[in-house]
C-alpha cells in the first residue's frame, strides 16, 4: 500500500497532529514502508499456530480472592509526611480517611 501526501495530511488531521508540508512526503514514505511490512507479515501461514499470551509457557500462581480492608492504617500513616492527619475509623462521622493540606486553590 502506497500513501501520498494528501492521505498523510488527512491522517495527521484526523489524529490531530500538526505536520508541516515539507515533512509530509518523507512521512508518506515511512508509513508506506510500515504498511508494506504489515502486508509481508500477512503472507505468513499461521493456520496451525496456537494462540499464545506469552512467549514462555508460564502458569501464574493463584491466590485466594478475599476482600480485606487492610487494617493497617496506623502503620501506613507512620510513613506519611508530617502534614498528613489520620482520622480514627471508630469516629463514625469521619469515616477513617486520611486528610492532607489543600494544594490546589
């Protein structure tokens, strides 16, 4: 597939890219080369090739899917900068959130 300057300009406009006119011809050549490579890949016979998700045959370890709340808020806060304030989760009005100083006005 060969692309001309007008097609490349249209593709650039659709992709919202500003491409100067003097770069359209070289870009058309590069894109045409990429399409030629893709066409070459399409010629490869893959009828008897099994689909794979990885190049190595690895089975990932499974773990139990259980919901936890962490329960380590105080430990997490110990690593926070001095400006963070931990609100006790037993305070029903606060809800157990972290607060930080406002940075956006």
